[in-house]
C-alpha cells in the first residue's frame, strides 16, 4: 500500500538526515582542530523500477566528501610549527609506511627527530654543505647536528699607537716571561683565534717603540697552547716591525704571515696579521685604515676571523621548505628540504584520524616533491593552518537539516493518521 511506502520513505529521510547531522556536528566540533578539513554530506535518491514506472523510495547518504580548501594561516612563533600554503601534504613515517597530513604542529622527539604530536617522524631530503639534495626521503632529525669549526686565517689590527710614547727602559723586547714581556713593551692587546679543531687560543700582541716612527710587534701565546710549550711560559708566534710616516700613516709592512703550531691541531697554521694599507708614497689621507701613530694615547684593537664548533641552537623554515639550523657559534647551515605529497584525487584518501591520511586506489599514488615545485604549495615557518570549517555555513546547514527532519517526521505523522482513518472504516 502506498501509505505504508510513505512511512518507509519518510523513515529513510530521517535516517539520512540524522547521519548528515553527525557530519555537520563533526565539522563544528573540529572548528579549532589544526588543519582540519570539513566534510559535506552527499544525498542520493532511491528508486524502484525503471523508466516511467519508477517509484521513489526515499533517500540515503551516499557519500561524505572532504573539502581540501585552504584554511587560514596563523603565526605562532614556534619554530617547529609549519603551515602549507596551497596544494600538498606533509609526509610522515608510521609503522606501516608513509602517511600524509596537513597538521604542521610538529615537535621534537627524544631522538632529535621532528615529528607529529603522535611521534611520527616528518620526512625530508638531507642537504649537503652546498645546499644540494643528497639521497631519498629520510627522517628530519637534528640529533648530532653541529657546525664545523673554521680556523682563524686573518687578524685585523686598528686604532692608534701613541707617537709621544717613550722607548721602554727594558729594551730590546724580552718575552722570556709574561712579566718581562709587559715590562719591555708600551702597550698590548689580546685577540682570540681558533685552530683547525675549533679550539680557541688567546694571542697577546705587544707593541714596543724602538725609535721615532718605529715599533716592534711581538705575538705571544701561553706555552700550554702550542706543541712542546711550557704551561705558564709565553711562546712566540711571530714578530714584525712597523714604520710610520711623519703624518702618522702606516708606511710598512704589508700584511705579515705568522705561523702557529697549536697542540693537536694543524702543525703549521698560518695567520695573516693585517696592520693596514701601507702609504709608501706617502700620500695625504692614505694609510689610515689600520694602525696609525698620532699624539694620542695608545688604543689598539684586534679582530680575528674563524670560529669554533657550534651546537644547534634554533631552526627556521623557508618558503621552499629549506630547514636552516642556527648554531651557537653564530653560523647557520641548510640541513633539510621538506618533502610534500600531492594526489590526483585527494577526496579518495583514507582518513586515519589525528589529521592523518593514507593513499588508496581512489586517490591515486602520491606524487612527492619539494615545496614550490611541480604544482606543490609553499610552506610558512612558525605558523599553522587553521580548520577550513565555515561556521556560518554549518549553522545554515543545521537549520536546513532540522527542517528536513521535521518535514520527514510530519510525513510519518500524516501517514499514521491516514492509516488510522483506514482502520476506522471497518468499525
């Protein structure tokens, strides 16, 4: 009987509407879930028969399709947070292979790997010293990341030696002890240098006036720092003679190479001492970029290049997915480039929960590349992607589903009334 069919049709409407209400409720519940992708309920009609004799049998929820539209990107200030702007998914490794996610609120595992909140390591490409990719996808891990030391090659000396200074009483310069060295010099300065192992050493540079416009330079280091030296006793690294012009500009020498044999390091490390550009002509205004000799108190500064080994202090992520490490020795180095995956039909991905997806025959195989290449989106460091749920639309859908549920309920009520009337005919 058609009236009984109406009851069944209205029942299908109630069931489908209730299921759709769950989808909308899930969207609203995840409005604050990082990188959550809202879903849409897809309804289909049910028919009995074919052609002009087909009769509607109601409706059903045929599919729940995810919307992979872009969510808003929000800055967090956390170095391990990364957001995708555009197409693509982060690649992570789980116990059965690779999984994919848009959630970029990563954290550091105890083993130093960058991972999801569930501990799944993020995947990327390791970079060599020149920033080139080496090898396949691998865990992004900072365990043992260090900055290689760079030995000092140049020391620049600047500022002034006092032209009115007197020749020291204890002449010539005597570097047998530290007391003798200070007693036989007019002024001194100390510069920190690094050997080939990244170990720092303090070189003390002594300046002794020998005559008008003439100075001796002697560079000493503690004997404990050099091969065969005696701790507490100064050892000579080298010496030079400075000649100044009557106008106070440097006449000689050109940069001078000193050789140091630091313990355990390169036995013949060459350090070039740059006293300034010589003004041998002399020409007014030249020869003043390094040491000068004017009638003001001596004040010499020395600055050397090079640096020691560094430990990782912070990371930053570029738009192309390059992860750069910043080390405590002031250096920085590119360590990894993130891998991103894209799919021909992302709607076909299998949801695993916690923002994770697995590929399937419906989604197609993953195409893996780097951010900004092959149609992939770019990434934003220290940021996360917000949920793409539109609350206004969800509330509109709630109203529509509520009315649909009420209307289907009214059909059942009406059909029940008709059945009551039919039963009362026989009374």
